[in-house]
């Protein structure tokens, strides 16, 4: 249901509830109940003595809570306290409102007398319901425990009522603050090392670009998309809005550090064992991997290890010729709740929750640097980013991977490299700045420009930038091999015939709102996901012809702006090079303030990084 329908319902509600007759019992004029907006202002003033709370009805995310609040509070002033009465007040108050206006014996009364045991008993289970709605089970446990260790003051609210009110308003305040101004965020992975590091806690400024109105407002505001421990959805999709962004202080600028909803997270594999409830994040990447695994599994009677080069080529070509079929088989495999066919979980007969769809605002939050804005021309050559033909800005914390032969230099121990140069290795392998074991012939180092210059000067050596298997610049005029085509599925646009790598990317332009481009069979792979997943059109390809919404098309006009995001830890970042453009409706806010940092890898003084606390993000 669109927000528009909800606001229309808000306008109609006072008429359905016969407030013009109700207001007479409150000592107000009947016409006051008929003025949209003003009627809510008056009722909040009379019943709760907080007229400004009526403004919260305008905020998706808390609007329904505020609607329920005024209905229940009003009905209680007429003596409707029971569990049944409270349920009606929360979800369908019209029968009780009709009873109020028709029964002359029901008069507007004073607030509850907390010293009156009869009134307390009347409203006990209704208050329990309110507390359950605000904080299920946990709120009751807290209320009961505190009630046992202390006594209520005579004439004061019982614990259940006190906690219910507190939690409701805490949730309302949290929803407004987190949705429309600032939201806390923790750096979970090393993709932004060494600018933002694992264990950093920061605030995301949503006012910078303008806060997004939530698309799915029926949710608990203190969690994103999964309720911890229970591993269930934290939101309902009964009411859905369309993309709306309120005015902000600025627009997304090149080189901003931006938090956004994961673009490739519309479809996901539900795995309740994980904290996020997902199996990996990039479903489309997992799908391509599973398609190849399904193909190899079908060849389990063939000794794949002893195939000669010609046999391997034929094998890969056979897979490519049936790629779409294998992809469909992999999709059906995941949809049936089956784990990857080569996993131990599959061998053990385990199942997962199948495929789920997540709305834009409930997709995982990612943080990267915006290196390209709408209209920019992007190219990557040997891990060097070019924007509009010029070398892009290099952040002080941007890290690239280098190597040097071990017969050219002898580095000290890993501990010494940490103390002298700050090169940190994590136990789980998420961060490896100094690698002296994975390659027997070479050291591999992940370094910022300043770190590289120091090490080269100290050891009188020249480090070589590592380049992934290079198939773009040197092979543009050569046909791709079958293996190269399969490798192309790892990088955007995940197309067999578009050759990109993490260190080298073909030149392309970022789409801009209102821009019209020519589309054809040679470039449609770059824009297919924009047209279908982000802008909601049907697309089909028949031979060399492209059809959009059933009509043959040779051009396309973009409905949104798009951005190109990359991690500063360039060799260890799943970013736009993997999943492509970030639409404007996925932008959450700008990283603004670092308030705490704790290393999960270093044990000194609990791992707290004092030099990173209370810093603004540049």
C-alpha cells in the first residue's frame, strides 16, 4: 500500500470515528473535528496534553504508532481499559468510538487514578499488551524482575505501564533519529582499509544528501532487517512506499565516503545460521558459481584432472553453450532450499530458507568511496583509476598490493613489520598487510602510498604493483577463450563476453538521470540490471533485437542517477567492479563522525584504538 493511501486514510479516520460527535464530549466545537490536521492537534492536546505529538503522524516509520497511541489513549479516557478494548483500540477502534458517541452514559473522564486498585486491575492486561507491542518478552522480564527487587510508590504507575510507555517512546525517538538524521554504523569488513578499519564505529549523516523516507515503515527501528538471535524479519511489507528523498544539505560528491544499500541485495539466499540471515551477499555471484558447479557435477564420471588442454577447452565451451540452462538449474537449486552442490551442508542433507526478496531500504548497508558521479567516464588500468581521463584522487589510506622477490630483500618478522610500519595481519585472514608465506618466491604487501615509500627507502628496493591476469588492453583484438569468458562472470557486468578484472576495467560512462543512450546487443550487458532491477522494466533479447516492456527499443532514457563505488582497500573490496552501478535510491548517507574504534585483532588494552576515537571522517 502506498503512503498516499495511508495519508488519505489519516484524513478519513476522524470522519469514520465520528470525532465531530466525540469532540462535544471533550468540550470542543464539532467543526474542530472536521479540519484536517487541526483535529489531531486538538485531540492530542486534550487527551495527552502534548499537541506537538500530532506532527509525528507525518513520519513514515512512526506514523502508525502515533495513530494507535491517540486512539487507545482517547478510548481509555472513556473507560475502555481491558485487553479486548486495547486490541480494538490498536487495530480497529471504530466500534468503540461508535459506542462512545452513542452512549450518553459514557463521559470523558480524568486520567487513571493510579492509587485506585480497581482501575489498576481493569487496565492490567491492556498495559501488558502495550508493553509486548513495544518490546516483546524482554520488556516483561525486566518489569517483573525490577518489581521483585523494589516496590512501586503508592499512587504511581505500575512497572508494566511505566516500561510500556518508556519503550514506546524510545522506539519512536530512535525511529525518527535513525531514519531522518543520524544512524550508527560499524565497519564489518576490510574493504575500506586503511581509511576505515574493521572495528570502527561511526555515525552516518543522512541529512547530508537528504534522508530517505522508508519504503517499509512497519519495522522495529533498532534493528535493520533481521531480529538478532531469533533470525526473523524485522519488518512487514504490508505497507510500501515509493522512493522519496527529503531535501539535503548537498549532493553526493566525488570521493565522499558513502553508506548505501547493497545494490545486488534484492534477491538473497536466506541462511538463518548467519547473523545477517544471508548466505553471502552477492546472490548473483553465488548463482554463477553454482551454475558452473552444477555443470561439473554433471561430469562427475569424467576424470577432469587428467584432461589435456584441448579437452579442457571443449569442456568450457560446452558449459558456455548451455550457460543459461545451468544458471536456471542453479536458481531452482537455491530456491528449493538446497546448499551449494559442492558444500558439506549439501552432503549432509541440510537445507536453508530458500530465496527471499528484500526491499531497497532493507538491503545490507555497505560503505565505500564514491569515485564516480553521474556522467563521469571511468577506466581502470593496472589498478590505477582514471576519471574523465585523469588519474583519480588517491586517499591517504588507499591500499594497493605489491610484491618483491625474496632473493632481493629479507624483511624482518611479522611482529617487527607491525611495530615499525603498522602492517597488521588478522587471524581470520580478513586483513593481511604483510604476507611472507602464500608465495614461496615473493613477499606480498598491502600498502598505502606513504607505507610503500617508507619501505622502499628503508630497504633500498622497488616494489612491483600486482596485476591480475591481464586480458583487456593486450587482447582487445583477440577473441576471448572459453576460460576467459567464464572468468568474466566474476566482475561487472558479469557477462561472458565483457572482459574486466579487479585491476583493469574497460572505459565506460556512469549513467545520468534524463540521459538517453543508444542500446544494442554489444552494450546492453552494462545496462540490463539498471533497466530491469532498478527501474522496473521488462527486458528481453531476441536475436539482435532488444525489447523493453514488449516494445522493440534502440534507445533508453535513465530515470535515476547512478554512482560508482570502490573500496580504498582496492585488492580486497567487493564493490562496483563486482556488482556495478549504485542507484540514487540506494544512497543512505555520508560517513561523518568516528566515535569509537576497537581492533578485533590486537589485544592491548582491549584493542581500543584511542587515536581513532572522536574524529570527523574526511
